[in-house]
């Protein structure tokens, strides 16, 4: 390094300016006094200051404090010499910022620190734009870092005095400094000294008097920031006076520059005032609200800002006392909001309705009767045919329904479904969406009878064969009953309104109305679940009553009341459950769970015993399975599904009965796969429940034996649920029964290669869970394994022992078993990579590496996946010695499998190049395979350049991130394993194969999208205005006829003989004979097309065609043959048969072109006789 520095120093006298600058800068850094010595040389000074500006933020605080007295005089002296050079000034500002911000409180009492800080303040007001911005940032940075133990920076008062002095000195002709200082003030308001806020407000209030729109806007922005500050010294009277002054400065509604900022001030100032004095703020709000609301009448682009300000005033300044007492203030606000629906406010109706929605939500239960007039006006607007405000109207009406309740709402806007008044059936969908937390009695006493009457009318219309009217009534009935879930969502009068009569009506609807079953079931479910959620709430009763009108005690009483109906309802649910197809009864299972949770233990168990009895009878009868999902399944299947739902709510005795029946009867149902599947599902749910887990532990030995016996009889459809049951059993295995793990290990490994994705995922999870169990320790009693005698010693449960068990599958007799074992090893190796020894990990990789060169593709695929995991997970110390063997086997694999695993092998090579570099990998590749690795490197670099051009991350960074994420991911992160194995795609995505695929796709797309124009006989341009133009547009590319070369003939002397006249004539005739007249009729301009009326229209090729030429298809059409024009060649008697050209004939004129002059000079009239063309042909 010293040699390099010396080389740079020798360049100080170089003729090149760039070399000289670097040399002088280095020397200046090494000499402490160089900055002063070179103060007059701007280039070196600027470079030094820029360097110091970059270095100071990383300097230790102690160094900056100790060198303060040396640094500041130098910086000040340099500033005096270079104050006109902006780059130098900006660097000086950055240096001063870091030096001053790191000083302690005692330094700020020194004149030197104050002088330097004063210079920053002056620059923040009067410097050039960039320097001014830098100075303002420096001041803010310094004030935001007060030296401990100060909470307010010592320079804060100095800053306040300077800013106030600048604001006081502002005149009508000199406002530039004030505008710049306001920009600084806006950024340092959070650090303003609290005792100076009153003086600041007084100064700010004087600025709008200058009528400078930019100065006023900046003042408003400072006020906005100031009201966000947490602490101020402004007492309540001064704050109120300040608000009044701000209100007096209200801009006009059409002032789109100042009004949004002023509205933002109001929306922040009055909520702050409400915290000081809620009563007085609530008294002042109606006037302010009305003044701002009236701006909606003016045409403005600030309607949204006005609405946001009014919504903030409603949310934070309208007090609960105002609402409870309904004082004149709240009535004034409601009256103003109601007036907003007048025609003068029509331009702003969307924002007015947003304000009304906020008012509805704030008034909540008190919205009726305060907002009744507003609801009536909204209802009238909703009946108007205009669609402009329909969406916003529906939201506002919905807010009214949710707050005042459907009873009060429908009293103002009745549905009128029976009488002759204005019908409002459109309100039913709104009611369904917004009804909640209301009185159930209204639905029971009003809407249910209305639905019954409409149902009678529907029946009467059906009897009269008035189908359309009957359908309308049926739709209304269904819409009325769809309101039931909203009324049952936390009703306030549950115990009073939900009587036995209502309960029976709901039960009868479950039986008689299949279409209403989901709605009724959801209603009954809400009656239980919503009250349960309220009892579990962490809020206190006062807040709950304020929000919902119900306390936790009332919610508990509601649950106790509903438990009285649980037994009867469970019977109804079970009966209906058995009548519905398996694919459509999921909603009933949720309702059953809800009512099982509120039923007593005795009722639940007695009900379960009935279910168990029905299950036994159904199993004995042996009803065949029904494969139609829309039809109810057999009774045995239904009872088992109900048993699964009831498991978490059963006691030990019932669970004992269920366990015995499951392991003895269902697990061996090989001839009935659905029953076997449900048996494993019951076993899994049983072990997951607390009581069921205890039952399983009591019979753990018998359970293991039964499950192992059922291994051979497990059907394919039950395999997933069996693996889930095994997972649950492994979780509860005691440490002395770990022999169960090797007993089910082979089955789990095979399941990891199952065709069902869910089965594979569960099998992987089971492999990981067994590893966790072995890692926790215990004893593996090998003598209890099948096929081993009692003399086999026991083994201690360790993670290494577990890997040894799994690797035994590598000796399998089938390729499927070996591939499954390798796949399972890759999963558990990724999970427990940090728990096994490096020697074991290396041995595993060496073993699997051998399989990479196997002949079986299934084994090779699994081995490549394991190798990829190793490359991502292994450290360089372990992977580097094996690099040659890895590359050797990869090359053997590429030779054997040809292109089958080409992308995988290429991706692995790419990862190796990322980790070890191209040179290292290339050295390990034989010469005959250099081309492969060279191609990979070229394409890798190409992709890297492309990614760099698009701003992507470097591939090496991605590789490091992949290894770090693999190390951080702990147990249970199955997605991380999939990311390593299947994700992290190669950066060489633009491979040859993919390019071919993409090219093929592009050609295929082009084939379907391209269109072509078929030229006519005379190669004339296509006239798109011609009616026959469409016939010459085709989706296939027309092929041009190629002119065949004439075959030459030779005479006896060996000379070529060209028979042009005869050959050409004969060839033309042959071509005419070989023409396809059908295709010619279809494609030529003289063909025909079919019209929409299935008529034929001939294509004459002219623009004057009309529909009169169309004729019926069935008519026989006789078309005149087109007379071909005959031509006679002039001078053909002079043509020779043996060579090209003309010859002279005895007794005849020379072979030149002779044309009658009379025919040439005649200009008008028709010529009589032959016409001579430019090709020498005579047209008769």
C-alpha cells in the first residue's frame, strides 16, 4: 500500500491535471495544515472539503470533539475565501453539520460554536438554492440531536430568536427571506422551544396581511405542522384566540391554492383543541362546520379536501354529551348536512354523502330521530332515474340502516310491498348487507308475517297459472328471509324475541325449504358464535355497551338461553344433515359445532350414543355406497362424519367407545375404502383432542399393533388420512416406544413419492416429525420389530440413528423405493443439517453422488435434487473436496440421459460456478466436455449483463441469500425446502430449449393472428371500398406460382433447340387443364359469396354491385362462359425453329415491325380493324 501511495505522490508534478489533483489531495490529507496552505487553490480545497464531508459522518464522536477548536477556524477561513463557489460552500455546510451535532452542551456556550451555527442560519435564509437546502437540513439535523441530558437543544432558543427576527423584519417589498425561513421553520417545528410558540403564532398571523399567496401558503403549512407537535406552551385562551384568527383568514372556496392547506390546519387544530377543552370545542364546532360546509355550494376543485376536513371535525370534535343531549349545536350540524342534498349542492353530492356517512356513524344509535329528515331526502333521491350517485346513495343509506336500525329506517322509508304506495324492493339487498346488532323482535313480528303473506300470494298466483307474478313473490320471500342472519347478528333482545315458536319456525324451514337452509343455518349459528366472541372480548363492559348495547354478562345469559334449545336443534341438524348430499352440507357441520359448544356434557354424550347406535345398525346392514355427490350418502358415512364433528366435545367414556369401534372395525375395511378413510380421519381427530389423546395413550401398545396390522389393507384413497393418523400417533409416542418409527418408516418413504400432492406433503411432514422425535432421545427396541428376534440389542434414539434407518432404503430392490429414499433423505437432511455431524453429511453426499450416474431416470431425478440441496446447504470446506467427483458424475449423467435432465444439470453447474468460480469448475471438467461448461459460462455472463442492464440483483448475491435463508429456516418450514429444491431458478432462463419453445409459441400465435391479401390476376392493388374486397383477405399466406424453366432439347448435332411457340402454348394448355376450378371459383374475383340470408352473390369486382344480384341457393344458375380473347402474333412466319430471333425470308419484307400509320395518328373515334398492342400482338 505504501508503494502505491508513493507512486501517487510522484505524480504531483505530472502534466496531466487529473493525476496532479489526486497527488496533491493525498499530500494534503497527510499534512494537517494543508487546508489552510491551499486555501487559495480552489480545486484542491474543493476536493479536500468533499472528502472531509464524506468522512466526518463516520468519524468517532471523541475525535470531532477534541479537534473542534482546530477544525472550525479553518472551515470559517475557507468559507470567507470561497463563499461564491457553491460546491465548496455545500461541503463546508456538511462538515459543520457533523462537527456541531457531535458537541456536548458546554461547547454551545462558546462564541465559536454560536458563530458557526449563526452562519448556518444565515445560509438557510439567503444562500443559493442548493446551499440553502443543505443549510436547512444541517440546522434540522443539529436540533434533532440534543446533547444529553438535554431534551431541547441549546441552540433552539438561538434558532427561535433568529427566525422571529427575520419574520418581524419582513416588509411588503422584502419577503424573500421570510419565505425561505418558513421552509426551515416547517422542518424544525418539532424541535421548537415550547416557551416560544406564542411569539411564533403572533408572528405567523401577521404574514397573510401582505397578500402574497406563496407566503400565506407557507404560513399555513407551518401552522399545520405546528398543530401536530406534541407539546406547546400555548394555554387554552391563547389557543382559542389563535383558532379564531386562523378562521378569520379563511380563503375563498374558489382559491384552490390556499383552501386545501387552510382546511388541513382546521382538521388538525380543532381536534387538538378538543383535547384541551372538549366542551368549548363542541360549542364552537357547529359554526365552523356550517361555514366550511357552505363551500360545497361554490364550484371548486377542493370538494374532497372539504369533505375530509368536515369528517375529521365530526369524528374528533362532536362529543358524546352533545349527542346524548341533542343540543342545538348537533342539530345545527345535522341541519347543515341535510341541506347539502339541495339542488345548490348538486355538484358536490358525492362528498356531501361522504360527510353524512361519517355523521351517521358518529351519532350511532342516536341517528334516529336526528337524521330522519336526511334519510327521507336520500330515499327520494334513490327513486330518481339518475345513476350518477347510486353507489354513494346506497352506501349512505347503508350507514343509516347500520346505525339507526332497520325498524326506524323502514318507518321512514317503508318497503310498500303489499299496498299501492311507492315500492322500495331495492332496499332489501341493502338491508341484507347492513343490518347488524339490532332488535330481533322486528323481524319476528313484522318481516316474518310479511314473508308469509307474500308466500300466500305466490301460491295464489301459481294456482292461477300466473308464473311471472308468482316468481316475483317468491323472490321477495327469499329476500326477506335473507335478512335473518343480520337480525341474528348479536341481537339486543335475544331472550325476549327468540321464543319457542320462533325456534320451531326455524326448524320447520330447515326441513321444508331446502333453498333457505344455508340462510337459516347461518342465522342460528350467529346467535351462538357472536355472543361467544363478545364474552371472549378484552374490552370492558362500558365500551361494549357503548358499541353494541350488550355487556359480557348479557352475552353469557344469551348463551345459557340458547343452550336450552341445543338438544332439539342438534336432532334437527342431524336429520337434515342426513338428507343432504356430501358436497353440500359443510355449512351444517359448522352449525353443529356451535351448538355442541353450548350444550351440556350429558346432552352431548347422550346424543353421541344415539349416533353410535345408528352407526352400528348401518354397518351391519351394509348399505352400498352412492357415488353421486348430490345424493345423500349411506347412513354409515353420515354417522361417521357426525362422529368426527363431535369428537372435541365428548368425554372419556364416549371417546373410549369411539376408539374401540374405529380400530377394530373401520381400519380393516379394505372392501369399503370410504369407511376406512373415515376411520383414519376419526383416529386423527381423536388424538388431536385432549381427552382423545389420553385415551390413545392408555391403549398406545394396542394402537400401534392395530395400525401396523392395517398397513397391508390400506387403500389408495385412505393413504393420506392414514399418514395423518400416523403423524398424530408419532407426536404422542412415549420415549420407550420409538420402535414404532422404524416400523412405519418404509411406508412413509414410499408415500413421499405418491401421485397425490397432499399425500406427499403429509409424508414429508411425518418424516420431519419422526426426526424431531428421534432427536429428543429415547430407546428404539429393535427386538419388537417384525422379523427380528429378541436378541437384537436396543438402540439409543438419535438423529444419526434416524438417518441410518432411512438410508437402509437405498438397498431397496426397486428403483421406486431407492428414488423415494433419496427424496426423503433430501428432505430430512435439509431440516436437520445443523444437527448431524459433518462426517455423516459428507458420507451421505458421497453415497447419493454415486446414484447421479445411475441408469434409471427416476433415481437420477431424485439424486439431482439431493445434490442441489447439498450445494445450497453445504459449506465450502465440505463441498470443495468433492467438487471433482460431483462434476464427474454429473457429466456421466448428461451422457447417459442425453437431454432428459439437461436443464437440471445445467442449473447445478451454474450454481457450482457461482460458488467456486468458472476457473475452478473448468479445471475439473475433462477436455471433451469443455464445450458444455464454456457454453454455460457464456450464457451466464450474457444473462448477467442483461440483468445488470435492467437493474436486477447479482446472481452471487442471490446465491448467498439462498444459503443464508436455508440456514435460518428451522423446523417446520416446508416452503423453504421447496424453494431450495424447486425454486431459485437458473439465471440462464433464455436457454436453447426455451428459445425454441418461445419461438414455436410465437409462430403459433402468428399463425392465428396474421392475415394476408391475395392479389388479383392483374396484380392490381386491393380496393378496400369494393364489396368483393373481403374475398381477397385470407388467414393463410398465398403461394405465388413459380415459373418452371423450359427444358432444352438437343438435335442430332448436339445443339439446343427451343420450341418457344409450341412449348409455351402446350404448357399453358396443360396448366389450364390442371387448374382447380372449385378453388378458382372460391378465391377468384369472379367467384361468389353467401349472404346472411343464405343466398349466393357473385363477385363482379365492380363498385356498383347491389343486392339484386343475389339469388337463392336452390335455384339453378346458368352462367355464360367467358369468351377468351384471341390474339394473333405478327411476324411469326419469320421465327426460326432452331434458334432464337428472326430470319429473313426470300420474297418477303425484312423482319421489322410494320404498323399502319393511319391507325396511329387517328386520335378520335373507334378504329375499325385490328389493334396492335405493345407486345406485338394483334387484337381482333
